[in-house]
C-alpha cells in the first residue's frame, strides 16, 4: 500500500482463495487501497470456482483472465506474495 500512498501505480491481482477479498466490506485496507488509486483485479476463473457473481463485487474491480496477466509485461517494481 505504500506505493499507492506515495503516488506510484500499484496493481493487486487476486487469484485462487484470494478472490474472496473481491467482495465489498471483506477488507478495509483494500477499500483504502482502491480509494488511494490502487487497481484491484481478480481472476475470472477463480471467481467462478468460488461461486462469486461479478455483479456483487467491489466497485472498480477489474475481472480478467489469466491470459491477460500472462501477456502483461512485469513492471520494474513487481513483487509477488503467496501465503505458505
């Protein structure tokens, strides 16, 4: 979130179990992330696997397929995190 607060672009892509955070009110920090200009995206396949209808997701959430992520060149400051 520091990048967003300092005015640098940031994209958070939700996949697998992380897509549950695409539901409004699920995480206050993600709401702040979006309000500060961060871009939040979620994998369409993961949303479908969790039975999440795109109509009930966070405002401004981008629903994209993994093919879009695969075609996107990584930014110079790309960081990846995955839970253990």
